[in-house]
C-alpha cells in the first residue's frame, strides 16, 4: 500500500497485514507524520528479504512475527 499512513496504521492495529515492504531512503527529514505512532500495538516483524539499489535505497521485506521480544543492544 502506498501513500496512506492512516490506513496502514489501522490495518496493523487490526492485525490485517501479511507483509510489509519498507523503502529506506538516504534522506533525513526532521518533520512529518510518523508511520508508526507512539501509541498502538507492539508487533514483532521478521525480516524475510532485503536488497539495496544503486542510489542507496534499502528495500526491506517484513512479515508479522507474533509477540515482540525486547532485547538490549550492545556495541560489538
């Protein structure tokens, strides 16, 4: 689905999303509407595919992975 953050958030809240494809662009934007709000359900995502384009865009494919598990990241 492209272009409707409100609809995406609603579908996620109702657990109606089978797969998400996120495009991460090499741009920092300081303002705007967040895709994932501060409130709402926590959803674990399983990375099932990833690739990058020659101009630096990273395409990540995720599927819902059930209940999230929280861990603390540590530097390597």
